[in-house]
C-alpha cells in the first residue's frame, strides 16, 4: 500500500522545491518591506522608508535573478529546459543600479514622471530579453575540422553558422565553447561495501565470523579532456535563409586527445544588458600527434641511414659504393668510368631495395623512471623518425609496450599521441626476432638496456 507513495516521493525534486520555498519566503519578506516602507514614508521617517524600499527591491531582484531562471529550466518542456542561459553584464549591472536609484526616488517622492521612466527602463530589459531570444532561436551550427594534427603546427577549422528562418536575421552572434566550471581533478567520498572479519577464538577449525560492513573511501575523478576551441568566433550579421563561414586557426602545444562536447551560441543584442546563450550539442574530437623535431634536431639520421643501408645492401638500383673488382663479381657491374679514371678495375654495389624494411621500437618506461622532458623528447623522436622513413618508401613496422595496432603510420602516431608511462614489462625484454633493421628509441640512461639485442640495431638515447 506504500508503493505508490514511495514512488511519488522518489519523483519529487527536493532541490527545486527548496528553491521554490526560498523564493516564496523572499517575496513575502519583500512584500513586508514594501508595506513598512509605505508606513515609514507616511509617518515622516525618510531614512526608514529608504531602507525598507531598498530591501524590498533587493529581495525581489534576488529572487528574480536566482530562483526564477532555475525553476524555468526545470520545466518539462524540452524547448524551455534547454533553450537559453543568461548572464548579467557589467552594463546590465550599471543599468539596474540606475533603475534602483530611480525606483527609490519614485517611491519616496510619488513623482509620476519617475514611475514612467522606471517603467520604460524595465520595459527595455524585457524587450532586450525577447529580442536576444529571437536572434538565437533555430540557428544551426556546423564545424568542419581534421581528425588529427601535429603539436606545434597550426591547422584551420571552419565554423559555419546557418540561419534557416524566413524573415528574422541574426545580429552579433558569438560561437564559443561552453564555460566549464571544473577542470581540476577532485575527490569524491563514497561508501563501499566490505566485510568485518571476527576470528572465533574458541573454534577448533579456525572459523571466522564475517559481518557486513561499510567503509568510507575517496575516489579521484579525473578532469575532462581539454577542449578544442579556446576563443570565440564572432559573426556580425547573418541574413535570413543564409549562412556564414569563418576560418579559425588552431594551435596545440601538447599531444593528446582534445574533445568538445558542445558549443554555445551567445549574443548581447540589442542593449548588452544580458549575455544570453544557447547550448548546441555538437561533439568533436581531435587527436594531436607528438611534435615533429626540426631537421637540425635529427642529427642521428645520417648514422641510422648509413647503418641501415649497409645492413640492406644487395642487388637493387640505388648505388651504394664503388669498390675494387673481385674474381666472383659479374662483369655487368663493372664501372668503366671509374676504371678508366683510376686505372684499376672497379665494380658498383647497390642497395637491396626488395628488403628495405625497418622496425621502430619505442621503449616505454615505468612512471617516474625518466624525467618528463626526456620522455616527451623520446616520443617526438619516434614520431619524427616514423614520418621521415615513411616518406623514404621504406617498409615500416612498429613495436611498443601496449601497442597492438597495424603497421601503419597513423596507427603508431595515434599510439604516441596518447601513450603514458606504464608498469608493464619493457618491450626490450621480450623483443621478438625479426630480420628487419631495428631502431630503438629510449629515454633510459645509457647502459641500462638489455645486452641481448641484435647487432642489426641502432639505439637512440634521449
């Protein structure tokens, strides 16, 4: 018989009812202050009339600014619930201050002209609210941007704003990410179910009594990923049944995943009293690859290339070296120009293009094992070498702790963009044998790597 009552109580929004009761109390106190202000004015107490009138206006204004918008957002209608948010600007605060002064003067002097001016000022606020709502209504937003980028390299995103309405244009629209209140990790305390074990002393078979128990523990909540857009995009005017597009330069200093769950359309039109905004659900994600090193920072490339070519020399078409003739060399490899110039028989040797295969090995250390700058530099070195050798038409493969992607460049760059130090066993401890030439990138100090590496390897220490 109590089930309907319990379900009804569960559906009650306690916070909304609390706000409603606070609003009723505030309005009642404001009404009482207005009555006392009238009584004080009629009795000739000018100071008391001013104090009570100011208190009445402040209480009514506080209820209107804090409780009414909150309760309006709780309405069941989807259009009203998600329609608009607003924020009072500095100009609006100054305007309300002037209106408050005029209201106090009108109440104390009973001057009809002051009441007319106050009514006009309040009507301007109402007109501003309706005009800004009409500007933001039914606007559509579209954002085109790449799925990936490199840290430290600019890219361009296109923000397109559409106005499908027939007659109503849009004025002074800003497209910006919604303001996030929480960007730092915080802790949440919660009760977790455990057991309280009591050993039975007089039990011969060492039985234990287990009782249900609860413990209070904290759980860290990580901050959301950083957003993509940091600055707003401003559109001055947008005609009816038209669209406007703006190009936004983006630059990311660090690698990682950047997400944007929603965007905000905001306007101060027409009087800049309120900054009215409407949230638009539009999810975008961008993976920022590690920063690529400059060519002068890749001093290891000549050494790698030399050892790699020496390891893969054979019967290709790219010249490797010119050496003296041996008895078992074919005659078709004789270099007659070098022979005529030196007076000794010379032959040409070529690289082995059919086996130009290279394996990049990224050694991911444990947390705290290497300094942060050295770790990031190793990641950038791995990404730079991968991009360089990929442009050289070399068959690449990749090995790293936790990497299970295909031997494709973008899969490896995606791994490097999101990789963090891991407690897993180093990939160098169980590196599978491969006939490919190995380039090992590590941030560990020299002399700490295993000695069982193949001779066909080049180790880069950061």
